[in-house]
C-alpha cells in the first residue's frame, strides 16, 4: 500500500524579478515502514518539495502547476482545505525542521511547547502533557530532561534544541515523519542514538519516513530508497545500494565521491601567538525561588587552557553541550568569563565593549545557526557589507559592492542573488552567506562554529579548501568547532576534546586521531568511523 504518492510536482515562486522554478516534475512514493531519502546539494529543491506536502510554503507567492499531485492516503493535499490540513499536520504527518532555533518559540519554555503538541492533537490536559515531556526529552538523549524541560530555547545548545524538535515530531506517533536534516547539529555519538531512536519508532508504528539530508552516511544508515535532486530536477532514483554503490548519473557519482579530505598546511616558521588563555572559566548561575537567588552554577567552560598561532587551526570537538561554542564566545569577549585572554600580546579579558570595537574587525565568527544570525530585514548585500561600512568607512560604495561580489563568488554563491533576503535561500546557502560576511573583513582570528554542518559534501570540500588557502595567504588563526571528526582531522593542527566544560584530551591532531588516550575520545572516534558501517548493516538486517 502506498502511503504518500507525489506525482509531477512543480513548485514556482512568483517574485518581482519574475517566476523562479523551485522544483519541477518531482515524483516518488513512500510505503509504510520504509524510508525515502531526498539527496542533493543545497538549493536543489529538497526542502521545497518536502514542504509542499504539508502546504507550508509561502502562498500565494508559491504556486503549483495543474498537473501536480500530492496524494496522502489517496487524497490530494494540494486541494485540501485548511481544516483538513490542520488535522493532518503534526498528527498524521510530522516534520522536523532544519533550523530548530527559528522553529521554537523563544518566549515559551520547552515543556510548554512540547506539551502543546499533545494537547492539540490528543486532547490531553496541560498538566498530564507537561508530566510526559521529561520522558520524551530523555528518549531523544537529553541528559537532564527535568531541568531542560523548564528551560527556554536559548538556554540549550544547538544540538539540544534539535533533539527537542525531534521529541515534538514524535510525540503523536505520526504515520509519516518528514525529517529535514534531523542530525545536522548533533555530534556523532548522539547522531547514532537519534538514528536508532527513529528506526525504533519506525518499527513500532510501521512509520514511513521522508529523510532530507546531505550526509550520505546517514542515507546509508537509514534509507531504503533514494531520490537524487539537482537544481530542482530528479536526476536519479532507486534502491539505496543501487544508487550509492553503482550510481549511474554523473551528478550522483560526484556526490558519492565527495568526502572531506586534505590536511592542514604546515605552520609558517616563527609563527607568533594570536590568542591564548589559561584556566578559562564560564559559569552560568542557576537561579531559583521568588527572589531568584543563586542555588548553583552551570560550568559551561571549566578551566580550559589553549593557544593558537598564526596559520594554525585548533579543532574543538565534543558532544553537544560540552562547552565548545561557549569557549569560542568567551575568547571573543561575547560572554563573561574568568581567566586571562591574551590577543596579540594584549590582555583583553578586562576590556569594556567600547574597547573591543577596534578589535572586532580582526576577530570574526561564523555562528552555528546562520538563520538566527542573519537579519531578516537586510539583503544579503547589506549583511555581507555591513562590516565594511563600520570598519572601512573610507571605502567607496562601488568598491564595497565589488568586495561583496568577490566574497559571494569565493563561497560559491551567485552574486546576482545579493539583493535577495535570507529567507529566500536554503540552509546551506545561508551558511555560505555567514562565512562570506566573516571573511570579507580579512580577520586575524576566526571562530568557526560548525561552519560546514549545513553544507552538502561538494560545497563542504570547496569551503575547506578555501579556508586552508586563506589561512596560508593571510596567516589566519582558526578555532574550528565541529562534531564532524572527518572535517576536523582535515583542517586541524591541534585538537581539544571537551566533555562537560573540561578538556579531557589535547594534542597534535594526527597523534590524537591515530592514538587517542582517553576513553571518551576513543568513543567519539569509534562512533564516527562505525556509523555508516554498523548502521547500514543494521538496516539490512
């Protein structure tokens, strides 16, 4: 029995510049208990096609051709009224969105948001629904579910927010789960847990799954069938092993062969230290009671020592919530910290915000969540060029515009799209915009917080090559935060392994990856190397 049947789906966007094709002639089927993966580069039309199923595109800007059909249990959802769609959304069909930060309500606590799903579709009362929330959060790998249920989204890490979204999607045991990059923000150990959880739920409910991802390891682990998309078109379909082992289309062959590779360039002789810190601490107070008295502290960073030289990359790895991002923000003086921070022989840990302004051009960051860090009211040209307007006031408008064009070309984006707004781009394209914004100022220290997590493999390889070249040409120092150990290995000279705010192992990257000393490091490496092999075998069994 076919549960979902997409036939000849065409998606168009009517813009002031004319009609833009988002996807065309998309056809695939999903049966109960099976997983179909939509695979392709950023901007290929994967998410547009998936969001058309639940009619979540910005209508009437988005339109479909007369021949398009999305048949759910035999009924065409493209012709369904809003009442029917509300009964299906979140109940029969659930969706895990790509960017949890913009999907979660910033002014409501987690337990309220997760409970709302059960209250709406199961007619459950508020008290009972909230009691079930910690159990749901524990199922998706959150270690302190009772406390995290009472937290706001901004108090959780990117990976923790992603797990909350998965809990919400699974709360009503849907017949079809649409998962748009469900493990993008997760470290390898939790990724394996989440994929096993999704498989378990799939077996229990005979649930169908539409998986949208650029990670071919996840496709190998999860998918039964694969649909490969390029620039809005389907170029190849078939069973997983047939498509990934013996791809017939040149584009699929390129995707399959694209893996993070290369190694960091040698350090220049006599490279001076750009930034260093000793015993750095970032503790966030835990407040309770009517008077909000401090009853404890979250030790996000607890005694970290590091040093990064010109032309050097320090990789920082660890599970979600281990303190990696907080460490980067502390070095930039964006969160309060204790301990010395020395930037180019200048102690900056006591600097006031105004004193930091002259240094901001030299100390840039690519944030983990590109959508929340890009202003929705500014065009891409304005976003990328904003730093030039602040730090290079003597630059003419024409020269600034040319630098914006050059920056877009460097990260692989069409400069003609620079007058569009962030919401008009895919997640991977927004990530490239964020990278271009940081690189345009030619900084000396660049904090890269999961810079490749939303990028497909081909663009990932291009960006890593670009970062290595720029590092050599400009003598850049990188703090490279990532859960993707293959990427970290290809970029890093030194590596810090963090757990619970502390450094559990540190040293030369090659030695650490080849001969890890700590059990935690070995567990991370084992999860990364065995993900595709072990899970693919599990699927076949």
